[in-house]
């Protein structure tokens, strides 16, 4: 008796649908390196799906309208429409989408302005990638922290 054995590489893509629907994430940052790094980081997560990117706040609103992400990672300092304005627009127009602000500033007033604009949480862009991933999961589950990460 002979048996046939598949030698195709193992894929975990099926696990996203079996475990739970993936958290749909959009990335908004004016630095291509940051967007690319986050896209790669998300690609290694079974429970997350990168749905698109934008380089300013105006593009962010268009991106959310097109892709309906669960979470938007939003930089604050961008040319054109800034992250605070875009956060206000996203949370008012798309009530099923939550915003996780990425910042390099430890300034408490920026944190407060982000929360006042409607952000679900704020995470330090210079921090550990695991902190960003935990922030995405917390925000998607509506358990985002009201304190700077």
C-alpha cells in the first residue's frame, strides 16, 4: 500500500477564520518606514489583518470609509490634516472603528488631547512592539487603557 503525503508548506492562514475573525487594522503615519514596519509586525499575527495605510489624516478618513477597519493606528504629527483632527473625524463618522494613537511624545497634554479627540487609547511609538500589539487587541476588545502606554 502506498500513501500520498503532501509536501506543501504548512500555512496558518486558515487559523484566522477558525479561531476568531481577525482584527482589521489600518495604519496612518507619514513615515513609510513606520508604516512598513507595522505592516510586517501585523503580518506575523494570526489574529490581525492589515487592511491598508495612509500618510495623512485626510487619506485616513478615506481609507476608513473604504476598508472599515476595527482599529486605526493613528500618528498625531503629520502634514496636512493632523492625527487629532483625523481621529475626531474617524470616531464621529465610523462608530464601529476605534482609534489607537501612536505617539513619540510623553507630553501629558498630547495624551489628554488624543483622548478628548476620541482615541480609545494611546501607545508610545518608541516602545516595545508587543505593547503596540497588546494595545491593538485591547482597543479592538473595547478595553483600551485611558492611560499612556
